């Protein structure tokens, strides 16, 4: 039986609904916060409020893409999930090497097999309440539903290469989706090549942040390799205007890759979230970007693949021949129980 693994338990994929496939609700500390306090998002009440904005706009699920030992707090995230009117999927896995002390971190010292054990346990048993900061491991009942891995700008560091191998093997064992971080959209094809080399299924991989490298040819190469693309970073005009995301979506649909697109706001700073006084909000894609896609002439069938608008039962549609219809996030996040 295929399920989507949320922190409150497994659900039927058809119940997932409109999904923000890459975002951040809780981050309690870590190197990112030390570098810039704007990354600190440790207030449960504000996280619940932000999730409520998303739900009011039609959203039903948020994927919290926190990385291991970088401020994950599963107890706080569980409290958010219990109070917020949305499903929450938690991640395990790793960010870029620059956010770890690669001289002494346990990823450097442990074997690949030992690292795989930790990742698999997060998915199958429950996320460590201490976020593997050690030495004691105490597992919560909340399990991870996605595995994260990342690479640096224009290169793959040794730390990241080891993480890629471990993540690929963990996916091979659990079937969980791999969601990647690319720095400014670079190294996407190299990520895929390595993940496949170590046994990952490219159809169970989403390559993230590639909208920062808005080269349609490049994105089609990613999709042709079997993976999906994540267009996140909504309203980041300091990089590219939203018209760039629209054009990429139009180009991918025209090229036959509309079923390999997922969206996320990636509001990973307090200043990006309305609950903290910011101006974008996790609800941006459902309240602002979705109407724009309609105005730009994106077909409803393509919009259903990406969003599954909550009207008239569109969340679960029969296809010709009686086959079940699942939108892109439900299809990707579904795994064998």
C-alpha cells in the first residue's frame, strides 16, 4: 500500500491535496542562524499562524525541509502539526558542506552504512528529538517523509559526495523521495548522475532551486533523465521576477514535462513569513502565483497536475480506463508503507 508519510502518521496519497513541496516552519538554531539571525524561526504560534494562512488560501500540505543537525526540532514541529489545519511532512538528510564543520562532523567520521542507518531510522522509526546532536538518540513517533541532499555552487564537496551516497542508499531501502538543494541551480545533472550511480531511482528525485538557473534546455535535461524539477523561491525579485517561473513552466509543459513540476515557496527566513511581519508568506503560490498562471494561459489540466485546486473534487480524479489520478506532489511523496 502506498502512503504519504506525515509527522502525524501515514495518509492516503489522494488526501494530500495542494502541497507546498519545499518550505520551512521551524528552525531553532544552527550555522545558518549564526550567520544570519533572520533564519531563526523557533516560534510555534507563528508557525501555526503561517500554516493557517496557507490553509485559508487552499493549501493542504507543507513539506518542512529542515536538514539534520541544522536546527530541526521535531517536538516543536509536531506541536505545529497538531494545531495547524494542514498535513506536515518532515525531512531527514543534509544541507551543503558549508553549514557543517567538515573536520569533525559525524558524517565525516562515520561509515556510509552507519549514516544510512540514521536516515532509514528517521523514515521508518521516528526522528531523533535531539536531531542527532548526540550522544543520546531518543526517537519521536514522527517519521520523515522525504530525504534531503545538497551540493555547493559549481562543485560537489567531499562531505556532499558522501552524503549523496548515503541518501541514495537510504532511498533504495525506504523508497522515500529525495529532494535536492542546488546552489543557484548548478550541479543538477551531476547530482542525478551520482544518485543513480549509488542506486537511487531518478523518478523518485526532485531537483530543487533550479529556477535560479532559468535555462529551459538544462531543465529539460533534468526531466529527460527521469527526475522532477522544483520551482521554488517565490517572489525573489532579487534573483529573477516571477515571469521567469511562468516561462519555465510554460516551456516544460510545452515540452511534455508538465507532470514533472512541483512548486514550493521556500520561505526560509522570518522576513519572508507574514506571521513574523514579512511580506511574502507561505501562501504566496496558492494566493498569488496560481491566479497568475491562469491569467498567463496555463491550461487547467496542467494546473491540476501541479496544484490540484480544491474545487469540485479535483483532488482525486478518475482517468480514462479507471486509472487513479494523482497530482505531482502526491505521486512523488507516496511510498510503500
